[in-house]
C-alpha cells in the first residue's frame, strides 16, 4: 500500500511488481483494478474533474495524478 500511495501517476502503478494494474469494463467501466492478494483487488477511479484521456478515449494513465479508492473487492463474484 505504501508503494501505491507513493505513485505519482496511474502509470507508475503499472511498474510495480505483481500488481497487474488494468482498466475494468462493463459495470465497472473507468475503474482500475490493482491485484492485492488473490482473489482481492484494490479498486481505484480517477479523481479529476475531467478524467485525462487518450485520443482513442481510453484513460491517459500518465495524466491521472489523483485517484479515489473505491474499496477492496473480489471482482469475479
């Protein structure tokens, strides 16, 4: 959790070992999943007034510098 808190951007999280950071889809669209301990994931979401986006509409990970923690859940239930 210290490493997650120390990350300056969402892109920094993807560089942490064994976090398997990825964007979710469907009913969790725009949420970001970070592996914690199987089967649990830390769920994050951009906390910007306007979420930074790439030209294709996806999240601009280097541009996301503020996130809110939504919780720790098993996203496969």
